[in-house]
């Protein structure tokens, strides 16, 4: 049985599970998806990539940032049947660069980068980075809708966080 | 004389049309000549002379051309002289450093197989890299442009030094010990230098410095001898950087990352007075204390519940580039200058001065100086003996020293009942049985977190802290502290006496606004810190983020927040705005606290216990602990679980949490709303995790809700 009590200016309500089962009638303001103030996900409303997305961690800002951006951009805008098939060189550049910084990009990224090429999801790039650069304690779990399905990659994201 | 005059008179019409000089002459002569007035009307009427026709025309043309030619020649000569002067000056100044730029170019090119090859590549490379020259306040871009022509105009002399250098380079793989290069540069360059002009020899030693940070001192003497360069063992600091971040903490790092993501190839320089690169602070008072690794004070790594490990440093050292390489870095990078304090800021001149008198100019600057722990006046006045036994906890070195001290003493007292004080008390309390350590915590409020939690919850929390092994003394005001027989005696206002070996003062943070005076920046009188607008801007090129920023929150009003996530959010935002985003502070930051492994909460917004609150609770089960939350979400720190929220699938199976026994208390888990004028301005999620987005939304809406129980339903507090 739910009950309520007042201690000075503070109100305390105890609720049972049953009492909270009915759906809430609290009204929330509808969100504007194009609100310029809001934190954006990985893909901006105009289709561009948000390089500052917390989900990318430091991939776009690290020493191999420019290579990563090139490879990922190429992949993102690729219209080939096998998406990103023309981006092999870019990905190779990126991989070469990453191999020069094993501390930042641990060697599990070998399988990750091949996943990035093969898989059609943008978040596969994130685990490659995420393995080396754990995301900051940021409150934005922002991801684009296409990534939500890639749970297997996300799992490896966590596994790979055994930083060197 | 007369002839000239007549000639000029005839020329008048044409001259007027072609050159000002001629015109002036005509006027001058005209004034002395009575005939002029007669000529004037003719001049205005036609361009062709009245008589003489073609001959006149030709004559006029020739003279006109001569004048113009003369003017052009004069102009060119003067400009050329100027240019040559500038070249010469630049060349002289860039001399000692020019080859520093060539050398880094060689490793970047991997192994130059053929000797001549590096040369052409080396020639263009000085362009971008120019010369980091501390003595030169002028921007390096013109230097670079100028250095290039010098290089190309002096290929013969330049050849030799390069040739001399590159055999060194190509003969040894770049990875090979720089040691080999060092003996050779001194011998080879010395004769060479005497005959050759600038860069080569001195630069020989430079590359050694540039390549091997471990051996900066050895080549330096050469530099000093040769060129009278910087003092031995001092790293060369760029004299200009596009992005300057003052302070090397969380906000600064977040800004650096943001800038690099948005501005391709950005060059970011972080200047910090700490000896460490950017690191995160929360583990210093939480996770690091729970580590079983005896070398934790060295590694600063911690193992989490699920075995995952990470360092408190945001990035390993290989992420950063050396400060002296910043200018030359093709794709930019982040350089950290440690152990340097910014003592003066010249806003008009867009430059700052370090404590070693080095000046660095910037295009855009972020002030993220954080703060300094406050101390109690009674302790400050108590003398050095007491100060020696007092820790003001904030940095890595404080953690190291406190860890060491706590192992060797019998009793420790923490003064302060807020976040830091309570967390340290719980951390040390856990050690108390292991090390036979008495842990005392004292504060003026009635209970732990008295300024944050409503009274009933504060009392409950205090009981929790006590059960962690802490002796809590509430409503304690320190009157005096003296050192007697190598022990500290704390006398409270109500007469109680506490004897202890060491004190930790956790009584707040003083925001660091030292630069406000020299920079002429506004300081907030209510909250402290630099006063900035909603976009974190203090002046057109200056932003402030983190603990030191008193900013305008569109939803919640002007405030200053001292939490980790705020540093991340505001740092990111500042970085975005420094690269042209012009966004206000909108995404509300959160904070959290763990009091031992069994209780924790996350909070957002204004959480002040003086506000009226409404708390909605359910009974807690064994599953509602921070430990269980981390196990379920598969992350070690709850701080990370926010970011990986949607990307996570439970990795570890939900192991049953240790039997916490019966919950006598009623406040197992729930949601507490903080109200200001009937609008929810703050929310605490009490033992309820991974629901921050809903809380954020409610605050963002800023609506008046008639029934907060209905709002509480949105959190599904009964679910796991």
C-alpha cells in the first residue's frame, strides 16, 4: 500500500509495484529532432558524420584521426553495391597508421578493421577506436539508428577495453 | 628655364591626365607664369594640343612613359629592399632551428634510401615546420614562407649539410639509437658550420633532440655553443599556437578532443602546471582505493568488478606529440606542456606568459584552470607542524602521499562531509580493519552530504558511512588544531577533543582565477570563477570551462559546477565553440557518488538540500547496488555506462550480489525531485541506474508537474 509522509519541506512517498504499473500520465514536451542545441548522434540531420560524437571516442581526434576520417567518410558516402568496396586504400592507410600506435590501437583492431570493411554498420569503426580509447564519461550515449543492431560489435567494444 | 616652362605648358593637358606629379609641377610653374590662365581653358577642353600635333604627342608619350617607368622602378626597389631586409632578419633568427624541421621530416619519410632524396623533401618541409623559436615573438608563418626561399636560393651550401646529415639518417634506421647520431653531429657540423651558413650543423644536434626525448640535454650544449640557443635541457616551446588550452585537466582534454574532431589538422597546445598529462579525478577517491594491486600508486590502473582494467589517464603518452613538434606536425595534434604555469595573460595582444618568461601567442584560448582545495583557517594558522600532517586532496600526488601515509599511521581524520570527504572516509574506512587504522570524519552538518541530500536521506547515508568503519562526528566545528607529542589534537567548539595522526581537509574548492587580473576578465562574486556567457565565452577569443567557469545555464540560471561530467560536457562545448559552433550550454551534465559498494546515486541539475523535495521510494532488493549495476551493464565504472548505454548488451551474467542482509531502512531505491517554484530543477536517482536520459529530459522540459508520482512512474523504479 503506497503512502505518503511529510518531513518539513520534504515529501516522502512510498509506492508499491502495483501502484506504479499503470502508465504515467505525466506530459513530456515533444523533442525537436532538428534542435541545433541538442547533442547530435553519429549522423547529423543533414547526413554528414558528426566527428565529435562521443561514441567515436577519440578516433577522429587522435594521431590517426585524418586517416580515420577519410576512410569512414569514403565508406559512409559509398554508393557501391558492396558498401565501401572502393575504400580499401583508405582503410589500409588507417590500419597502417594505427599499427604505428599499438598503445592507442591495440592489436585486436586487426579483426575489428576487417569487420569495419565488411560490415555495413558505422559503429564497427567505433569499437576499433573504443578498444584503445575508452569513451569519456560523457552523458551522451548517442548512436545512429543503424548502429543499434550491432550488439556483437558493442560487446567486443567492452571486451577490448582491457587497455594495454 | 623658360623652355622648360613652355614645354610644361604644352604638356599640361596630357600631364594632368596621366600623373599627379606632373600636375603639381604644372600648377607650381603655372603660378609663376602669367600665360597659364590662357592655357587652362584649352587644357580642359581637349586632350590633344592646340598646335604641334603629332610631334607633341610623341614627346608627351615618351615623357609620360619615363615617369611611369621611374615610378615603377622606385616602387620595386624599395619593396625589394624591404623584402631582402626581412629575409635577412628571418634567416638569422631561424638559423639555429631550421634543420630541426628537416630532421623530423626524415623519419616521417621512413628510410630515405638515396641521399639526394631527403634533400628535396627536406627543402619543402621547413616550410610548414619553420622554426619553433622562443625568442621570436612574431608568428612563424611568414618565417616559414621566407625560410623556404632561403632554402631554395642556397641549394649548394644547403646540399652539403643535408648530405652530411642524411648519411647519418639513412645509414641507421630511424629507430636505431639516436646515440649514434649524437657523437657524429658534434664532429661533423663543427667544421661545416664555420664555412657554411645556417642550419645544418646546429640542426644536426636538433634532430637528435627532436627524435629522442630521452636525450634532450646532450645535443643542447652543441646548440648553445653554436647558436646561443635555449638553455640546456629546456624543451622548445612554440611561440604561437592556434589553440591554447590553459590547464591540463578533464575540461581541457575534452576540449582538445572536440577541437581535433571538428578542425582537421588542428594544433592544440595544453599548458599545465602539473607534471602529469590529463587524467580523470573520480577514481582518485574511489576506485583506486579499492584496488588490490600493491603497485597501484605507480600504475594508477584499477581493476573493475568484471576484471576490466583502465588507467586514470585519458590517453597514454603516445597519443600526444611533443610541444616542439606541434608546429611541424602535418596533421596537427595535441601537445602537452607539463610543469609550466601561465602567470600572465595579455588579452589585447592575444598572448600569455609562462613562469619561465616564455611567451606564447594564440588564436583561441581556453581557460580550464580548475581550482585549488580550500583549507581551514584554523589549520593554516596552526603552524607548519600541523600543515605537514594535513593533506589537501586533489591531485595524483595527493593520492600517492595519502596512500602512503595511511599505511603507516594509527588514526586519520577527515574534515568535511561532502562528496570528497565522504568518499575518502568510506575508502579509508574499508582499509581500517586491514591496517588497524582509525578513521574519523567530522563536519558541521547533521549528516553526510548534508548540503545535498534531504535530511532523512542524509541521516540514512550517515548510518551507511558508519557501517563502512568510519567514526562520524557530526555538527562539529573545528576551533583549533595543535601538534602535541607528534599527534594532532583537534579541539571542537563544543569542547570535544579528537586526537589523530593525520588530517585530510575536504572543505571545498577555490576556483583558480589567478589570470583574471592580468587578463582583465570578470570574476563572479556569487559563485566564484570566471564569469562567462551561455556559450562559455569570456571574451571573443577566450572561453572558460570546467570547475573555473561560472556560466549561464539557460534552464537553471547562472551557476558553477564542480563535477567530472560537467568538466567533460563544458570542455566539449568550449571546444566546439572554439571551432565555430556557437552552441549554448544545453546538454545537462550529471554527477554521481558511491558510498561503498552497496549504495550509490546519480544526480542531475541543482541538487541543493535547502530546496523542497519530493522523494518517491520503493523497497530495495539485493539487486539494487552499484556493484550489481556495473556487473549487469558490463562496465567497470558507472561513469562509463552512460556513454555505452545503447551499445551495451549484458556481458556477465547477473551474479547474485552479496547478501546485504535485511534492509532496515526504508530508502532502498527511488527518485528524489528538487523543486524551485514548482518546477523540477534537480533529480537524484537513488540506487536506480541507467535512467539518466529520462531525468535529463524532465529537467530540460522545465514543466510544472501537478503530480510528481506520475513523473516518478517514468523511471520504473521497481524494475532492475
